[in-house]
C-alpha cells in the first residue's frame, strides 16, 4: 500500500499524460470497459452557524483499477459586494482541506494506494478542459480569456497550452493582487503573454477560448459577451446560465452526472456547488443552505462519447460557438489518472510504503 502526497503527484504527472489517459478511459466507456458512479454529497449541520458539513464521494473503474474519492468539508457561502454568492470550504480550519483518493486493484481487490487529492484534482479537471478544447476549439485558437485565478485556473490554462498554440491570455478575478500574481506566475510557467485586466468583460472580449474557473454559484458571463467562433468552458455547475447556453451552437457535456431521482425531504437539487445532495437538519438549519441559480437541463446534451463515436456532431464551422461542460465521468477520471500516478510513483520509488496487511482482516465483512 502506497501513500502518495501532492508533491509526488506533481513530480509524476504531466498535463499531456493527464489528458491522454482520460481520453483513453472515456473511450473505454463505449466498450463497457470503464464505469463510474455519479458524485453523491451529504450535508449535515456543523458547529458553524452560517455553514454546513459536506461529505462527498465519487468512484469509478478503468484499466483494471478502481478508485474512490472522498471529501470532508465545512462549507459556507459568503456574499460579495456585488451581491454574488461564492462557495468557500475548509477542513478543521480555513486553509486546510481533506480529500483522499483510495485506489484498488480490480483484479484481486488489493488496496494499492491512498493519495492526497489536491494536485490530482486540479490536474484531472484541467485535463478535462483540455479534452474539450482539443475536441471543439478552432485549430487556430490562440487567445484565452480566463475568469478566476485559483488553482483550477492554472491547470485549465496549462491544459489549453498542451492542445493549442497559445499566444495571449487575459485574466480577471475579483481580487487585484490574485490576478496580478496569476499573470506573473503563468507567464513564467508557460512562456506566454498573460495580462491581468480590470473587468470580466475585458477578459472575454476578442478571445478564442473563454474559460470561467470560479467558485461562484451564480452565472459569471453574459450572453452579449459571446462572439462567433468562441469555445467556452466552465468549471462550476452553475457558472453558465440557460440564457447563455441558448447561444451555443454546439453543446457537449463530459458525461452524465447527478442522480436522476426526484427531490424529497432528504434529497435536494442545486444546493451550493452540488448538483444534488442528501440533506440532514431541521427546517431552520436548512435555511443556511443556498439554492444555486437553476441548473441547465442537460438531459438532451450529447456527451463526449457521442462525439468521438460519431453519434453527434462537434464543431463543423469556424463561426460556431462551442461549449464543453467539464461535468461527468468523474469516477473514471480518478481511476485513470490515479492509477497512472500510482504506476509512475511505484516505478520511481516515490511515496511512502504502508504494510498492506494493515488494511486487511480475517473477519468477513
């Protein structure tokens, strides 16, 4: 059993590998050689009077491995000066987080690894954005507009640079220091002209790839900002409104996510950043939970496998506005990327060995 931390993940995983291993695993879904279970969140009242405890899980299998991703968060929803609502989270105290990926052999059930999910999470989601750009962005797409300046905004840009020849990036986030820092760091890391701008509108104007990577639970762009030929990508499930989505000529979601069950006293849809969640608490406690902007009706959108199998069309002209939604297939992402990291770490002698017998027992469960 191997314990793999974020530093080892960063040492062993490249963005291009991350994109390619996911594409292989997604294609395996067509042949019944990969599977995933949608994310399930459970909300429980916590000590914080304006927040909730959220436990989230997702799992999947590909390439002979099975992965389970676990998250333990205290979440709360601060409002910005402009009236927008974002989702903040932590574990134990602000600035620390608890997310784990547990990897098993699907061949004999052996527990193989426990991994921090931080860097792996950023890479697998960034890689997904790269898949969408490779699939739908114009071949000559070279200018990126980035809304957001956090970790995901970094790996999203890294992924675009892996699949398209970029020349310029404009970034906006609400904190001026953060966007300036992002511009300096990403210019150096990728050798690109990355400039911080003073508004979301300016970040979007004249770009080929529009990328929104924020923690907002309400829409971040306006339909009037869209231009012919753009490729649009969003991180959060609520950053794109139905009004904006109606302008897309080609809409593709990565895969199906969320449980297709009706709302009830226990199960609620569109809570914070969750597509759906089981919720505990009194009526008064549940008033803490924000309803996100009504989610898009995704049921009829084609998915990634529809495009690569020819069941649905992708971009067919330069002027089409395309959209790739990085939601879906999450369990397959963790099994494919997690197993790649495990194999590379094992081969390089990285990680911390734990006795496998610690995780086995002789009592039938």
